[in-house]
C-alpha cells in the first residue's frame, strides 16, 4: 500500500479518525504540498521492549553488602564529623 500524505487541514478536521487508524497499526503521514512533515503512529509501537537480565553475570554483590556500616560512616551520615 503506497504511503499517503494527509494535509494539515484534513488532519485537523479528522484527527479522531486518524488516531484510530494509527492505533490499528497504520502509519499516517501529515504534511502540506505533498511533503510529509510529521508521522502519526501507534503509541504501542513506540514502547521500547524491556530486556530482563541485561546485566546478568556482569555485577558482583559481596556477601556482606547488607552488613552494618562502620561507626565513622554512620557518624558522617548523621552530620557528626569531627
């Protein structure tokens, strides 16, 4: 199917229908004088795909990462610097 360019005036007067067409997967080009200036596409197609486990095996968590902090670091957080 060839790409058609919808004029600005037509896009303004039929925006809700164009949005429905874009939501169904059609790509709508909006422009003037036969030249596309904007593209209306489905928001679902714009969502990036999530990649789970992207950093698997690249990070090392020490066994004592949740151990209590040393007293001098706790003091620094509480503003008791000497």
